[in-house]
């Protein structure tokens, strides 16, 4: 922004609350949740949902676990009205789910809303009117505070008058001083008290007072101060449910909600993945999973977040951003080499710890939750490009292909993979990484190959074994033999007898291939050349002995390659 433009803006005034208590609070339980996807979310779509799409989305919200769902603005359009009637007439609303309808504090709209909810078991009638100084001045032509308050009071009075017309429906009143975030606190309180005086709520039949940050004007701490001030000054606080409805204009809707819950709010309205006007509503998925990450049950089930996202994207025709918390395609990936290494170590350590104590708390670097708990797979966590580290390649080979490379082999394989990624100028797939390992570091048979091999156990006190092997070197077949205390040692002696030993064996590892055939074995042999070079080779074979020999031959062949 051009500095000269800054003169048109001013800081948002803080709340005078020097003895605020919310900074010392912690979240230890979940709020009541209300989805507004079918109303606030739907009205913000370039192509609003059809009735059939709204029915499918409603069913999705029920499966997730929402017990309060704002189904629309039935007095505003026939589509909205007909959708609600189908929900009621076709018995689609579970007994433990309460529908919510939004309506302005205007008589004909409120009456039409009561026609829409007739027959529902329980319904929240959500009335609202704009109360902010900006709305009063601009939208309503310098309307007085008294006239705005009277709109709220008259709306509540009409709702109370109409309750007997739907005797089969339990009606809960919800009132929103719209644009609460930019309303003088004393006036917001005055409007809420006026509505309460009419409705006469009790602790057993509470009113919902929704205090919406319709526009996010200030930092989250100011919003929390506003909520704590209202909670402190509201009469008969025990007879009211304080509800939040944050937007994301400043990009801090989640933070504002979490701090406002610490400040005393009881209920949260929002949408899946934050769909809504401008920059969106609160993302309920993020807030709920944030609570889950601290061990707090929420009543919402996002254990298969990918399928929820798929339905959402198909019906709304919106895409969940790749970096969206929890749900984004890339949020459980790590391209940085140091991150990849830390994640791999974290998973390996956790696997050991959980075997000893199944109740071990989650603790893997860079991952606030276990991706598996929301239906994500470990295989997608680490991706490889030219910026990745050696630990990432080892992780992919281990988790995707079942090969647990020795740590000192990681740089050797990793460098080739990253060089290839750099050459291609893109991320490599798990399959491509596996191909590099199989084609360039395991079972290499040129220039040296073992064509035949026999191990003969000697009957003497030394317990030595004799190796008779047929090798092919640069297209020429040879028979070699040697003695040793095992397959690797005796074959090394055979190479020495043939004048082919210019190295020493410095390390050897083997394991069964994880996730592969029970008869598959992998071996890794490290050779140190006489000139000081050290290289690993891998061998894969149903026989652990042959796997070891193939690993040795692979390392021998790699030592012949140009530096």
C-alpha cells in the first residue's frame, strides 16, 4: 500500500478491560457447534446449491456430527423454503439435530419463517438486525440507537407471539446484533437486554445471543475483550448461550474464535473449510481439529477428512487450498531435507515407544497430529525434489518400498535422486525414487556378475566354508574359489585369488523386505576401496546368502564407475 494512502485509516479502538481474565484461561472442552454452510456459506457461492445438493450437504453435516445446522433463509426465496419443507416433510432431520433458520427482524419475513418450520421437532429462530455505528450511519441513514433497538425488541416480541402457532415445535430464540464487532459495547448490550426482557429466558430454556464479527476489524485479542466484557455485563448470564460467528477478513478468524472461547463464549458458528463471504467464515474443521490435537473431544468426526473434502468440493465447486490446515493437499508433506530427516526419526522413535507403552503421547517433529487420525496416509508426508534432504529419500524407500537403508548409505542414494530431480526440474514420485534405487544401487551385474555359486562346508576343526563361483567379467566367464567363515568372506577370498580384490568389507546389514514377499531379503554391503573411497551396494533375493553376494558385487561394480 502506498504510504500516502495510510492517512485514510485509523486504529481500531481497544476495549477498556484492564482486569481481563481470558489470557490466563485454557481451552479444556469443546463449544456447541452450529454449521452455517447451507446459509452463510451457500449465499457466498458463485453457483448456489440446488435443493438436491443442499440435501446431500445436510446429510454430510449430520454424518460429521453437527447437532445444530442453519438450513437457510426460508423467508427469502422459494428454493430455501422448499428445501426446509422437504427436510421436515420427508423426515430427514434426526431427532437429536436442531435446525436453525435466519430471518431479519421484519414482520412478514418472521411469519413466513414460522410457516417454514412447522412440523419440525426443534428449531432455532435466528433473528438479527444491524447495530453498528457504520451500518446505522450509512445503511440506515443516521438511524437512532433507539429505533435500532426497537427493531430487535419488536422482532423478539413477534417470535414469542407466533410460538403457539407451531405447538409441535420447540422454538429457541437466537438474536444477533449484526456487525457486533463494530458496535458500541454498551449499545450491543442494550439490544440484547431488550430482547431478553421480551423472551424471558431461564437457565433451563436459554436464549442464544450470537455476537458476530460480521467484519473482522480488529486483532483477535480485541475480539476476546469484547466477548469477555459482554459476558461480565450481561444480566442473567446463566440464562444465555453466548455464540460466536467470526469472519476472516484479517486472516485471524480461527485465532479470534479460540481467544473468544477463552473469554467465556459457549457456542461457535462456522463452515467447513471456511467458505463464506469475502475471505470466508470461520473454518470449523480447523478449530475442531485444533482442539483434538490437545486431546479434547469435540463431537465432530473428521476421521475421513478426505472424503468430506471431496463432497464439499464437488457440491460447492470450490477448491480447498493446498495449504489449508489439516485438509490441504500439502499440509502433511515436507520438502526440506532437515524436516524429512526429523519426521523419519520421529516415526521410527514413536514406533519403538508405542510398542513399550501404547499410551505414549503423540510427538513427531513438524506434525501436530497423526495424519492417520484424519484419514491421511504416511506415504504422502514426504515428497522429494532437488531441495530435499537425504533422510527424505530413505523415508520413501522405507515406507513405500520396504527397504531400510543403513544411515551411511543415505547420502549416496540421496545425491543421485536429488540430481535427477534437479535435472527434471520437478518433484519425483515414489515410483521414480524406487526405480533409482533398483536400477542404480541394487543387483548390479556389470561389469561383474555372479553366474553360479556353491557353498561347501568343510569338515575340519576350523569350520571354514569353501566358495566355488562362476563369474562373468566384461563378458568373459571365469571360475573362482576361496575359503572363509561365511558366504561373504569366502567370496571375497575368491575374488582375491582371482586378482580382483582392491577393497575391504567395512559393513554389512540385512533384513526381510517389509511389506514384500516373506521370502524377499535385502542386504547391504559397504566396501572401502584401496584409494579410500567408500560405497554401499544393495542386493535383493529370496536367499539371504545370495542377497549378500549381490550386494557385494553391486558395491564392487559401483567402485568401477568414474568418480
